[in-house]
């Protein structure tokens, strides 16, 4: 028994949860995504936030003070360990940048969570098993559960960051062909590279904010850094994507040898668009194979019950009469 529930209660709860998930998934499939509507909602939310900030400056100041106090506490905890400013912290900062977190306090929060979560998860497991006894387990099994919670707390931030990096790379890969098309139009219009990247970043913000963020930062670095190659290298390091690396190499080639930028970008755009189409066709080809197991598990047994059930019941009735 777990939390006072028997096996029948757990089965009924899981069935109800599965029904709710199916209804939610079916509802989400009926929704039509409209990037323009999302953009309008974000603008309204931003306007409301600005209005609230203007009307209540004291409350905003208090929240900022509380945030500074919390991060100050984290820095004091991490200070004696000398984690910040090392080579490991530089690698962690690059990893967080690939996940889209480039704020000043992101690295502090990351190291603090890696330090605190094992103790928090382990203490919560010991409290739930041995003190509150919410989970009935033997002494050995309780130790293994607590140890598993400690390991989950230690590797949880890394897994979460890797998952965020994977999602961000997929978003960048998906929006890159459209971005290159816009970049080709800006290049053919006679704009410089930094101006074209800035304009493309503004145009791509509603549909793909990830690539708009990266290109906008690159446009800013192109105008500030002494060498333009550094800005392109930073873009390559932040994204760590093969397609972005191809775009960076093309931009470097045009900067060095003076080759036509629009023609090279048009070839890359067509190639990446064809690659995206091939991946979609590959997923569509795998769909019948993936549906085989759900059909066998969830569709075939009810079908057999409906078709063979009446005959079996009549046979049992006839045998009982004999």
C-alpha cells in the first residue's frame, strides 16, 4: 500500500489520469497555432507589465531587492568553494549559453542548485520514508530510494540543461531556412551584414525567438568587437549546430574572399529546407511501424472482446445447461 491506497484504487486513478491525458491531447490537436496571436498577447502582457511597473514602483523595487538578497546568499555559499572564475565555470557558462541562459546570475544559480539539490532530495526522501512513513519500504529499500534521490538531485540540473539545449537546437534548426531566406533578401537589398542580421532578428522574433535572439546578439557583437570573426565564432560556440556552423563558414568566406553573399546563402537555404523536408518524410514513414505496438495493446484486445465475447458467453451458457 502506498499513501493508504490499495491496488484497485491505484488502477482506477491511473485509468482516470489516462482518460484525462487523452482528452487533453485530443484538445491540443484541434488547436491551430497562430504566431501572430501569440505575438499580440506578448505585447499586451508587456504593456500591462510596464503599466504595473509605473503604477507600483515600490513593489518592483522590493522584488528586485529580494532577488539580490537571494543571489547574494548563493554567492556567499559558493564563495569559499571558489567555483566561480575557474575553467569549469567557463565551460558551465558556455553550456548555459547554449541553453539560452546568458544572465549574470545564471551560473550562480546553476552551481547552487548542483550543490543544494542532493541534500534537499536526500532529506526529503528520508523524511518521507522514515519519519512520515508515506512510503512503506524495508530498511535496505529505503536506503536505496534515498540514495537514488541524492543521485537525481546531483544530476538533475545537468539533465535539465541538456534537455533545454536539445529543444533549443531543434528550434534553431527548424527556423534556419526561413531565416536564411530573409537574410538573402536583406543582402540583395544592399544592407551590410550587421544591419541584415539585426533586421532578420526583428522579423523572426514572433515565429522563432531563439534564432532571433542569437542573430540579434551577433549583430550587436559585429558592431562592438574589434574583429568581426570573433562575433561569428561566438555565434558558432553558442549554438553548437552543424547548420549554423555552415552559415558561419559561409559568412567568413564572404568576408575574406569577397564572394557573393546572397548566392551562397540561397544555396544553403535550399539545402536546409530540403533536409527539413526529408526529415519530415522520414518521420511519416516511421509512423506505421510506431503505431503497430499501440494497436496491438490498446485496439486488438477490445476488438476481440467485442467480436468473440458474445460467442464465448453463449458457449459457456450452453455448457452450463448440459
